[in-house]
C-alpha cells in the first residue's frame, strides 16, 4: 500500500503553475492557485464541522467552478466525495444521502428551471445521519435562499486558505459514484484514489496529453458523471490544462466557446457530436475550429458510424471512441492514438487493463471468431472496490480473481479491437431471434432523411417482442413512417427490420446526454 490522495492532481498544478487558468466560465477565470486555496478553505470548513477521514460528503452542482473546488476540498480533508445528479428530486436525494451514509451535503441553489437547492434541502431534511447542509449560491455575497441553510461562502469565508492535506492510502475510497439505477435502486460504486489517478493519467497514451502542451478543454459533460469527472476534470488538471465550463450543453453556444477560447480538446457523448454537426452554419468559422482542435473523444454510449464519418469530414479530427463504466473509473478501452480510425469500434484495452469476452451465464471465455458475441469482462487498475454496503451485488459482478462483468455485448476482430453490439438488457428477442438495437440504429442512420434513431423492443403476442424505431428527421427532409418501414424492409433481414416507426421531434435524454430508452414504449 502507498500513501496517495487524489487532490495531488490539483495541488501539483498549483505548485508548478499557480497563475495559469484552471477554470474558465463566462467572463470568470480562476487560476490553479485560486482554485487550490478555495479548496483548502472547504477542507478547513469540513474539519471544523467534525468531518473525519473516510466520512462521506455529498455534492450536487452543475458544471461550475464550485464543483471542482468542493470536490478537491472534500478529498483534502480525507473524506469521500458522493457526486449526485443535479436532476434528482427530494425523495431521490434522501435515498442517496442515506444509502451513502453522507455526513454533509453541498448543494447548488439551482435556477428557475433547475430547482436543485429546494429539492436538495428537502432530501437533506429526510435523510437521517446527514448533519450539515451548505447551499452553494451563484453570487458569493448572496444570502441563503433557503431558510435555515448555511451558505458555502458564509462557511468558508471564516477559514484559512492553507491546509495540510490529510494523508490517505491509494486503496482508500475517494468517490462513491452512483449507477444510473435502470434496474432496481441505484448502487454506489466505490472508486479508490488509485483507480481515479491511474485513469486520469491515461491521457498520455490514449490521446497524447502532455504537460508540455496543456490542453484547453470544453467541459460540457456533467462532472457528476464518471466520464466528465475523470476525463474532463481530473485528466485535464493532471496535465496542467484549462477547463472551459459550460453548465448546460447547447451546440451553438459550445461552438462559439470553442472559437473564443481556442479549444484544443473536446469530449462528449454521441448526441453532443450530433448536435455540433447540426449547429454548423455560416456564422461558425469552421476553418478556425479545425486549426485549434487537436483531439476529440466520445464515450457514454456507442457512437453511430455516420456521425463519426461526418464529424471527421467537417472538423478534420477523427473522434477517438472509448468505453467504460462507472464501475471502471471509467476508461477500459480506447481507440489507438496514431492508428487509422475504425468507426464502430471502441478500440483496444488501455494500458494496465485486460478485456475478455465471456458467456452471459458464466465466467468462461467464449470460443473466439470474428462474429462471436460475448459479454465484456474487465480486469485491471480501473475496477472499483465494490458496491458500497452491497457485498452480494459486488460478488455477482466481480469474480474471485478480479474480473468485472459489464452486461455489455461485444465482438472482437483479429487485431484485438472491440465492437459493442449492445447491452444484454437492451437485446430484443423477436420470434426466437436475437436482435441488437444498435445494429438497427446504424442502418437507419444511413437513410437520407434520418438524423437520429433509437430502437426498442415492444411486447407482441405472436413474436414475443416487436421492433420499434423512433426517428428524428433531418431539417427539411420528408419521409413518412410507412416510407421508413418499407425502406427498412429492403435494407435489413426480415426478422430485423422495424415493423413500427414513430417520427418524433426529439428523444428523451439523461442529464449526461444518453438516449433514455426506458421512457420510450
């Protein structure tokens, strides 16, 4: 075991280049030295309130400097961070606070359309054992908008900007990150300090991150989600880069920020790339974007091949696709830097990580061939400690020799590149045939009128399940639902093509930009 605290990512930057911008948001620019000093004040506040090493401290904040400041302040105090989704309602907040055994809770005051503060405080009042609530006001001088709640700035204003970071072991839990809870109640994945450190440092081999050439990154992925937390916050700070924060993704705004701040690195989920492509117009200097942008990465869900190809054609950058889960900190596989892109592939296992394809009902590796589909299992420095207070759930997904089973189905080519087929729970069984929604979606995106598609299975008395597609048309395109069904019949096997199609103006999405299929029916 070795002593290590993840807050070293920020502290090293503050020591090496204290005057460099760490965070940019709107017209506000915060240096490494300032962010570190504010994080020290948060740590002093927690210690003054009796928070001890190993205690859990929850945090709800959109992409603002407050997230980063509080995140590292909690770690400096030796405590464990519990990041919460900003869209949680009071009842859900109470569950997460109680389940994680949080002792304190920092919550953003919210906006007119994001009542985070009120919901957070309601949840705090229901959660037994959570003793301290701090409301984060957008204006540091503002009074608390919630009666009886202490403000972040009122609390830290009384504390010194220096703090001696609590020594932690690299095996200690740094973050408890809750899974989406698509089945049953959300579970908290315990991520060690070393899990998150080693994953943040993958940037060097994965996309040529370098402290000698620090990136300016547009941070639109929610920081409470593992992709944003590790790749866009920890990974950028690890190499001395600058985070340009955008609290809510808007494609047109994102493009203008990329131009203004000369963004060199972009990370997003597939729907964000789809949005950026749709927002390109005569007001956007695409040539300037291409000159600045060095690397682009995608994760969270499978990137459609058509979006991959169009982005490369318009932006001049090949999207590097990665793969991982909350339970794997998250990156487990990544496109190979410097090699030609293989659209549709999540790449190869990253440094220090192994991938295997196993049978869904055992831990046995499948017999390999190019068309064989198996469930991805992962072993390496990135795999979580386990689910907090859930030994049985942990034992169900982590083997005795350290393999984690993901629930994702994939195939592997002769060169060792992996290709996601689908989630085991999303697979459709129609008349005894296995149908993978992602495969159908990929074909639908080649239709000249279709911009985005989501495919699900719906109950059917004859076939067990029937295939249904929800599609968004391209601007100005015309096609009827019957047209799309007929086209699909001509382009897919009889058991695969969707018999039901719904043309919709939008698709439901999570706060992280994933299409929320469980809300489709």
